[in-house]
C-alpha cells in the first residue's frame, strides 16, 4: 500500500520479507521492538521502521554476553 509516496506493509508482508513467522512479528510489535501504524483495526509497518528493527536486532545479537562470576 502506498500513500503519497509512503509505502506501508502489512504485518504478514513484513514477516514474509524477513522470512520469519507472523507470530514473531506480532510478538516483536507487542514488545515495542517494531513500530507500527494503526488505522482503526488495520496495522501497518513502514519499511524504514522494519530496517531499523533489523539493525537493532543485529546490534542486540552481536553484543557479547556478560560473564557472571
């Protein structure tokens, strides 16, 4: 869907794009890790927010675990 040059994706489209399950996308949205736009009962994601989500996830997983002693 495009609105005046702004492309929006459904959560199912975002899940397919990332090759993850829809339940994972919904969970990340609920946790606040992926920003969504809501129009009544319709939920959409901007590709820019999806790219930001991937970059943040990459940073979280690339940080070394803290050792406990």
